[in-house]
């Protein structure tokens, strides 16, 4: 990742090499080496928000969707997109334009337990580096059983589960991004916020 020097709003830019499955896997780590600061606690609110866009040399939906990403919270893992077991955030699969809210507890892969559409799909109107293409996604976890999902400032859905939210793990702020073909892919992140009610 590198900070932008002339983009508005300011953002960090992640760029893969021009190789399929090359990418980035970044998780917060504090001075002790552990960045797992986010958990679901009964009676407490947990908030996450991100603003991002995807682009490549072609800047059209058909090529930009050839990547996969996860933005959110996950247990420490060197290959988050390879099958993280405890997570909550936003996921796009390689070759698909659809972006979903996903959550899992002791799962086998991203999205195998809870997958809720955000209503956001890559199209020619939101693929590319222009600031107007930034997409904002957020969730609010109300205790351990309900999550409210938002896209571009609008409420999308409430998601409920008594068994599939990761309520027995601490999780770290996580960014994972992979190219889905032998073309360099880019993700610009303008906002990445976590808030925890103590």
C-alpha cells in the first residue's frame, strides 16, 4: 500500500503485480504483535465503515471484477481470502461484480455461512479511479445477534443469527485483495474506521 499524493479525497492505494492471485493481506498489529481488538459483546455496539474503489488499466466492469477482496474484521491469518474461519465484513468473489456482507464463526471459507447482498455491483459507472466511483459500506453490530448493513449511506438489511456470528473470537482490522488474472489490479481505500462501545 502507498498513500496517494494527488487524489481527492486522500487514500491509500494497493496494487498487485500482473500475476493471477498476487495480492495484499494486511491486518492491524499493535506493539505486542497482536491487533485483535474487535469482538462482539452482548449489549455493546460495534461499528465498521469503509470507502473504496477498484480499478485497473482498462477501468471497465468486466476487467475490474477480475479480483477478490475482503474488508472488515477477521482473526489473524496470513491468507484471509484462502479460508479465514472467523470474520465479519465485506467480500467480493473473483469474477463477480457483487459485493456482499459476510460473517462466519468456525467456518470453512468466506461467505459460506452468512452472505447478505449490499445491493452494490460493479458496473461501468463505478469501475475506475475517479472519486465519484467510491463506494461506502458499513455495518453496526448490536450485541451478538443482530447486524445492520449500510451501503452508500442507506440502510440495506438487518442480519440475525444465534450461531454464525464470530462471538467467541477477538478480530483484527483486515484488508485482503487479490488479482484474478495476469493484470495488475488496484484498490483505493479512502476510509477504514472501526469504533467499539466500551
